[in-house]
C-alpha cells in the first residue's frame, strides 16, 4: 500500500466514523464469539503463549529514538529473558541475550546508555557492541579460549519504521513484510524514526490478555471512563482496518462531523486527532495511541504467573522539549495518560482476574461490536494451534 493509498484508507475510515456517530451504530462482525474463561488463568495456556508466541514472533522491544547514536544500548527483560540491544559503530542495530559466555552474568544493567564496549561485572570479560568477545581478564592464567566462539548469543533483529523488532529465539527469523502486512506504513509516513523518546513507566496488572483486551475496544468508555475519555470520545463507536493479525482502530470524537466539515473531503485522510483518533495494534502485545499532546505506546508482557502482566508505557512525540515550561506541561500529560491506564483500566482488570478465577462462568463472550477482541483472540488461537496449513483468521 502506498502513502496515497494509506491516506485514502484513513479518509474512508473517517467517513465511516461520521456515520457511526450520527446514526448510533458501529463496525460489526457476523456473530458473537465465546471463549473459555480459563484462557485468562490456565497455566498450560499461559506457558504456551510464552513459548509459541512471545518467544517465536517478532516483538517490538525498542524505538530508534532510544538508540539514535552509535554506541547506544538498551538492556531489558522480556518474558523473563535478559535482552541487550545495541547500535554499533557503523550504526547497525543488534540484539543479544544479555548473558556472559563465561559464567552467565549479565554484561549490562537494565536501562539505557552509551559505551564502546561491555565489561562483565563478575570477571571483567569484555564484549564489543557487535557482541564479539574482545578480551578475557588475565587470559594467561585462565587458559585457552577461542574468542570467536564465545560471543554473546545473537538474536534475530530488524529495525524498521522507527522501531526495533527482536525474535527471542536465536534460531528464529524475522520477515518484516510478511509478518506486518503493511501495518508499519503509517509509522513510515509519520517519520517515526526521527521522533523524540521522552521516557517510560512500568505498571502491573492482571493476565496480559485481560489487560490487552481493554486496548481493543471502546465499548467501555462511557461506563469506565465517564470523566476522562468519554467527554471527548463516544462509547461503542469504532472502525477497524486489519493487516494480518495487526489492526488500526478508529475512535471518532463527538465533534467529528463538525470538525471535518471544515476540511475538504480529499484531506480527511490527513486529519488524525482532528475529529478522530487511532489506536494502532501490533500483534501480539503493542498498543500505540498518538494524541496531539503525547504518544503513549504500551508493551504488554506476561508476568511471572498467569494472573499477572508487566506493561511498559513508553512516551514519544515528534519534537524534543522546547523549554522547562514545555517539559512540565508534557510531563503532566504523561502522568494523566499513565494514571488513566492504570487507575481505571488496570484496576478493573485486577477485578476481572478475580472474577474469572472463581469459575462463575465457563465462558465469556465478545459481542459483534467487539471486533478487535474477536480478531485478536482468533489470531492468538491460530498461532497456538501451530498448524500452518489451517486457514488464517478473516475479520
């Protein structure tokens, strides 16, 4: 899909959303979708989700904006695995298991920074930004070591559209075009690679799918967000565009018709945040909301047990802070977005977790209006089945 076609697609979505608001209906599937309630608590399914999905599929683990300069790095954890992402002296991005080949210690502490090499804090073995073992401390006393065979264990890694994707399986692979099916085109159009990273917050909640379900629909806006989201965005009015397992969800504002009436129809595809917003979903665990004030990108990971998740809320915008006043104002928006996400959505998720674990109902159900949730769970189950000959879900 070209940039012109993407703009036209957004314009068509805007036209559909005007209709939803004016005529009080929304994008619908053909039928409701029941799912087993224990999908949110079953230890075997939780482990399979980690093994089959999180450790096999490309995960967005960093932004270009976090590692702009040669020598920059990010160390983090993903589903219990220590990960190190670097940009070498040539500007190329790499990803490794953050595990020294001597005795298994991490070679970098969690966080972001810049350096020319990594020195293991346990015995001072030294590695380059490309993962190669450069030096063994007191090698003459240690014994023979073939440094070429003792590099950090590299992971498949690709940088595209301002994001860095990693496969946690060292023997895996990443095919950006095949997997994302055009879902990254919007980020290319926005020149996302040149945005500014402003920081992140970590929050915790219920099973990762309970938390993720909340990002996939606006059916709950009036009930759960009466004073925060609903004054701007009507409840249960959503439009969906799909890119394989990924999606773009349109949420109209109450004033969408009024706002877009002032703009020629052929320009509606350039009017994001002027009458409507999008949440962009990258399967299996990323939700991106670009607001005029700030962009929040959530990365959801299964927690240490089936009933827990760890979510990293990242904040970016097009330009760096202008001055101290701008910083203070923007940090206020960051706090607002974080607090709404945690205090309203995630605390409700904790209550849902308790509910599903009671066994009160064998099944839960997604309505015809909960299109995004149905799409996500169909694709989740397709991957868990591990049958490449099975038809892929169609929404």
